[in-house]
């Protein structure tokens, strides 16, 4: 958990994965609230369905801005290609 918080504070790429989508969104939001009084200046997408982006690995691997993105666990193999 400390590594996740450290990555968020340093504004690194942060990909959250879970089988439970309903639990993923509150966890992503809580992570942003933990940064208080600071705020996350990057892209914040609590849940990104794979169907909304035709090439999810491009979004994750070639994005120059920091992000916090939540995805379904089954999407991880597509992102690591």
C-alpha cells in the first residue's frame, strides 16, 4: 500500500486492477483522497472498460502524463503486450 501511495505522490503511472469493478472505483477515489491536501494532477480514470479503448496497451504504455487508471484484472494481459 505504501508503494501505491508513493507512486501517486510522485505522479507516476499507476494501474489498479481488480476482479471486482464495484470495489475498484471506491479504492481509486480513496487513493486520490489520501493525497489531501495535495491533489493528483494527472489523468484519473477510476474504471476504464477495455471496450472503450481499442488498443489499451497504447494508452497505458505510451502516455507521457501521469495517471491513475482502474481496469478489470482480465485486461492486464492486453496491457502488458
